[in-house]
C-alpha cells in the first residue's frame, strides 16, 4: 500500500508546537518531507533552542505519522535555527551577535545577576551559543558566579577574547581589575568602559548575548538602551510592593527607548522550609502577575527563595550547571525557552540580506 503524501502533509499540518501552541507549519518548521517505501522522513526546525524538548517533539511527530495509512516507520530529525531579530531604530547589530537580551531590575537585591547567569546557562543547555556581559561596572559579580579566574587575552592590542565558564563566553570589568579595587568612576567613564567591553570583545558567533545590567535607570542603562542593539529586555523583581515599584520604572525606561519587554521573572516568590516543607510567601504573593497584567507582558516564570541557588552561585557553579536535573534548573530552562520564543516571534533583522551600495567617482 502506497502512502498518500496529502495525508502525510495533513497529519503534519495538524501538529502544534507544545511550547508555543501554534502549528509547526506556520513558522515553516516542517521541512524535507520525503516518503521512502513505507517510511516517512521529516525534519522539524524550531526558531528557538529547546534541546530538552527534542525527544518529546520527536515522539509527538512519530505518533501522528503512525496514524497515517501505510506508514510503518518514520525518521524524525529535530533541530533549531536562531535568527537575528530587529533592534531599536538606527542602531546596528554587533558583529557575530544575533540577539542581545538585557536583564534588568529597578533596584538591587532582587537576584538579577543570579537570574541573568542562570538564564545564560539555561539557553546554552538548550543548545544555543551564548555569551554574557557583566554591565555592572561598579559591582561586577560575574567572575565569582561563573568561577572564572584570569584576564582576557588580546590578539591585537585593541580587542580582547572572552573568557569561558560552563560553556558560556563571558566578559566583565571584574576580569580587568583586582577584586578588592572599587571603581571610583564618574558616569561617563563607566559608560565608556561598558561600550569598550561590549564592542571590543571578540564574541564568537553568538545566538544570544545576555547583558547583566546594573540596578536602576541611570547613565549605564541609558547608554545601553540608546546605543547598543538590544533585542529585548527581561525584568527581574520580587513580589514585594517596593521592588515592583522600582521594576515598573525599569520597564517604562525600556518602553520609552523602543526596546521590547520580553517578560518578567518573579524571583524569591515562595520559600519552602527545608525542615518541615511549609511554604511561605515571605515577600508577598502575586506581585509579578499583577505587574504583568498592568503592562500587558508575560510572567516568564517564578523562582523560589532557595538557599541552594545562593550557595551554588557563590561557589562559581550556578544552579543550571551545578544541578542540571533539579526542579529549579528546569524552571530556569523553561524561562530561557520563553525568552527565546518571545524573541523568535519578533521581526527578523534583514539588514544583512541587503547589499551595501557604494557610490564612487568614475
């Protein structure tokens, strides 16, 4: 019995991506369909990294094809392709960097840096090529969190190669100065240092560059949002009202300069006692949801107030690296997928497709 290609196409068209809820066909995610006797070959291409979901997607497609009359077997390949997406008007993309994600908060102490590092590691664990830039010139924490010791090498005396920790490329002012040295700099010096770190680092073909922003809405945030090609921003907050008040200011700053908000991460949402298992909302409950509803953005995920997250970050092996199979690491990976999906659904940057026109005297 020969296989009806129309029935195969219909079965594939009816399948929806479990993470987006939309058919694979809408994003041209079904490719290279071929029939070989009683076997069907197909490739599913996602627009975002989701390595931990490949097996589930493969099983989903195989089950659908098995229901098609005449199909005895199927070979399903699953992979992802990350594209460069549009940024603020008038700002060009960085060489070798497809998408820049700013992780910000209105105030300090909400776990922004821990979230940024684990987000970067989670994107890498899902199969992306990832870098992280520590934009907190006055209080760099990246060297300690990634357990990286050393200084960046310069191949030409003008640029520097990023260091690497847990499979993620990284750069920070903390690699260039002694750990105990305070950065007693005025705003213009700090913003200049940030631009140098960003533009003079030889990033190697990144799908995503995660930028760990300093808290607040001052010089560095304004420089980044006006002169750096940011694809989107993630706002980190805790549920308490005073943190939400400052987080809203950060969100409004990005809105004013035309940077999309990819979503909100609610940190320290609940504490579960390690002795008795009692769950308590120490900083309040539902604050992130209320803020998301007010501004029409998504809550990307909620993270617990857990001593292991702090201990692992302080030890130089954040949760996604130290305990990749833990429930908390699974939450970080789910947040990473939501961030990547939000980016994938935005307009692609087509500037590299157009030829450069040079007018010369002849």
